[in-house]
């Protein structure tokens, strides 16, 4: 046996007993005649005491060693209350080097998170020794285990779907895999198991789930990993929108309640997409921020103020009492930094409005604002004006800036909401063609009749998102399971029946053999762990992530391959 205990296991009850510990040398402290060595493994740290310097020959920090000796009580002045093993130590009798660390470390293990990311990812195996990052990966495992147990308990069946599949217009670029056996043809890595999970519903499975790997060739963000990610993918037969939302609410609430360090709201309010854009300026609202936008477009239609005439205007009321002049100057600077021409505002003090917009308002208009918006003394009403949809984006960003700079964001809390009633279609700004807003397989509200009679840009879909603290955790939808409705929905987006059968032939045909109504969604595992770990970047909760340029700095991918490998799959680089 290479160890009788883990490095956090020995206690005062083991005093006088023999023990063998193995791990990494965390620190070495020479106190003249006696040397202290902190030995670390995944579970914790134990102090080792050595009186024979010969035992340390060849030992460096991060060497892997095995130490045998007897457990002793620490002297009172050396007790370390920060360690679980802080009242005891191991008096070393033998020390064996199991894995020498011969090279100089590129960074200090405990300070790895302060190191440049490219260096961290190149030596990711060292970065993962950092207790904080290591704990994130362990937390990820625990969260996935907990989620699996919840899904099993709700009667879902875990099934795996293919990784090599067909290219599909899911909204992002596919990763393509050339076929050796079928010249000139390609597999695609799945952007999501969308068609397969719907086919499972047609196959008679009632409730499916998997922790599914998904692959999209898209750029990285702080909350999005390039290349690949994992999601809790689930689908339910004979289900409507509310059935899915209740499952998601139960699983996510219990998961966050189990692992979160802060308060978890028991409520998951349903907010329509239109209301979310109007009240928060985004479809990913952070409900920890109490500020809400108001629509002042109609009000300013009757105000002789040229800058706001004929454009949507959003108002944002905030208590700025006692704020210095520099606060408003900084708000102006921020507005310009995001592309706005400026940030108009009115401050209500002593029963009067002050600010650059005040002179354009009549006494009656001022009174209307005070009464309608319940403006209190010391409050400031900010104005954001621009064309749609830019005005919403600007208003949402200003709302966030004010929430942060007025210290209004609720601390140590997780606030969820569902965003529902997304538009089915939108107009592509470049091509001016009607395209799907989100998932093309969604059921339109009103079904086939709505597709035949309504303006496509006014049709809503049974689509929904889960948002937590301003982070989108999931998208989902009630599926379009009727062949005629599906054909019409795709025709509006420019796909004729031949194209529909070519791209989605299996699904389209399967629906002709009897398909149950079904619905589902797919919360993102990486983002869930990122929130629960309190990290700012998703890469700190993934064991071996790609960097922001979609490169694996550890193994060196993407990399060149040999000419023979290219010939095998009928590829020529041009």
C-alpha cells in the first residue's frame, strides 16, 4: 500500500499510530535542525516533520513522495486551525520519491489563477493542482451526479445519441468530419441531439435525458466555451410548455439549493420576451437588479424635444440622492463608451426637475412624470433613445451599469426566471429574408392556422429560456410534430418541401407515422457549474478547455496532419 490515510485524514485519535501518506510536496520549510514539509493530495494537507536532512535528497516542491512515520500531537504554538489536520503531524521515518519534479515550475501552484491564461492552459495539469481549480472540477462531478439522480427520480431514462451525424442548420457552424469510406461526404458533430431526441419520442420513449456533449464552431465568450460544451438534454412525450418548465424548475432549484453558497429564490417567474425587452432591455435579465425600464415613447411624442422625436424612448428611474457631479459625468462617459451619443437625465430635488431635458417639459408634463412614475425626492430619471432594437440593448446596458455603480445588485443570491413567448421569425438584417429566430423545430402558437393567416413577424412560438443572474442557462421549446405544420413553418423561412426532406428527412417522415406532442429543453452544465463555483469564466470549470481562439494549448490542436491522412479521407488543402 502506498498510503494508509489520505492527507486530510489523520486526527488526534491517531496519535501514536504508524501511518503512511503519499502526495505532492506543497512547501518545504527549513527551521535549522528540523524541516517541515506540507504534503498535499486531493483531499487536503498534512504537516510532515523531518529531523534527518538525508531524507530530503532530491526532493523539490511538487515532487510526489511517500512518507512513513508516527502520528504526533503538534506543539501548542504550531497548531494550524485552518487545516483539518492542524493539531497533528507525521514524524517522518522514511521518505520515498515516487515521482521527482526535476523541472522548474512555470508558475506557483497556489497562484496559478493569477498567471497568464495561455501559460495556465499550456500546463493545465499543473493549473488543475491549484486547490481552487481542482475543487471546481470536483464540484462539476458532484453537480452532474446530483442532476442524474434528480432526473432518474423523476422517471427519465438516460440514453445516448450519436456523435457522428448529419449537418443541420442549428444556428451555428458545424464541425465537419470527412468520410474515408464515402468519398466527398462528411459527418458533422452534433450541435445538439435535437433530431435524435425528437425521434426517441416518436419511438415511444416517454422521458429521455442525457448529459450531452455538443459541438459548435463559434467564438468564445466568458460564459461560452468555443468548440464543445455539455448540457442536460431532456425531452418529454405528451407534454406541453408548462410540463417542461416545472421539471426544469424542480431540477435547477434543488441543484442550486444543494450547492449554492447564497440564497436561491424559490420562484421562477414567467416573463414574456416582449415584457423582458421592455422592462430590462434584454432577454437575459438579472433579477438581482431592482431597476426596471419604462416606455416613454408616447410621452415624448408630445414633447418638443427634437432628439427624441419619432424614436423609441426608454426611461430608467434610480435613487441617486447624494451622488456627486462626477457620478453623472461617469454615466455620460459610459453611455458614450457603448456607442450612445449621450445620456439625458432629470434629477428631482425639492419638488423641481433639474437637468438638460427639464427646459423642454411643461409644468403639466413634469407633474405627469412625477405622478405616473411615483418619483421621489432625490431620484434621477435617465433617458435612452434610439431606433429599435438598439434602444433596448443600450437601455439594458445602462440598467446594469447603474445597478452596479449604485450598489443595487443583490449579493450572494441566485434569481431565476423563464423567458417565454419568443417570436417565431425575425428579419435578417443583411438579406432581408425571414428566418427562424431560434429553434426551427418549435411549434408556432396558433399552429397551422397562425402560419397561414398571420404576419410571420407577429407569430409567437412555444419557445422558452431559463435565465439566472443575467446568464442564459437553457433554451427549449414545444416541438412542431405535425408534418403539415412543419412544412409550412419551413416554407416561410425559405425551405421548400424538397429541401425539408433532404435536410430533415428522417424527422419529417417519422412524423407521418404517428408522433406524440412533445417538448423539452437543455440547461447548460458548464454555465450551471460556473455560477455555482462563483467563477467569471467558463474555462475555470472545464478540466481541459480550449482557449479563446479555440486552440488546445496543451496537446496542440488543431494541428496539421500527414499527406497520407488527407488522402485517406479524400481531402486536398487549398
